[in-house]
C-alpha cells in the first residue's frame, strides 16, 4: 500500500556518497524541520530520467527555493556510485541532492516500488514526486506507467 498525503515519510537510513566518502543519511534528518521536494526516477542514466526529469529540477532549483523549498532530492534504486556519477554528469551540486536507495528500502517503505523485470531492470521505484513539510507528505503525484507529467519539475512547481 502506498503512502498518501498526511502520512509521515518512513524512517529509513540510506548510504550516500559524498566528497568526504560514504555517509549514512536518515530520512528523519533529511526531512526534519524543512520543506523538501523528493522525486523518484526508475533509474539513473535512463532516457526520460536523464533527458527530462532530473534536468527539470536542476533548471528550476532557484524557483523551488523561492517557493520555500529547502532541499530537492532525487531518489533512485541505484547504488551510491552511480547516483554520484549521474549527479556530476548533470551539474546538480547545490541544486539537487542525489539519494541512492540501493536496496529499495525507502521505495518499498513508501509503497512505490515497481517490477521492471520484464525490461531487465529488476525492481525499481515508480516515477513520482512528493512534497513533505517537517517529514509529513503534503503533496504526492505518482505517474501512470510510461507517463511523465505529474512528477515533472514544472508540474510540481505550479502546485506549490
């Protein structure tokens, strides 16, 4: 069952690769006392994710900050090394936090996983975007399979 508006972000600890090395990051700390936009992509370096989804949030980072968003987080069921490389390739520094969910722990806790085995992708996260304030989900938009509309940066920005 998927989370819904009014639910708390599940408490999960993930591994995040920074310039200082591998660090643990807890969702409790990531969302505490802040307005955060979290968007999920099925995979780093995949066509729609790389051409549209991530770039939209990078390009609109200042507009989100102007609306009170303190952090934009990109989530993918990929390992920390891939997420760091994808972030560098897209110049996300200071704009988007790349959050790897290597084991799909957060994605599963949110109830937003997908089975991509038919496409040789394994188990991944659905394409979605949410807004959370102090860890409570205030907006949640989940894409229909194959779609890219309601989780785009532009759509989320209009709803703030």
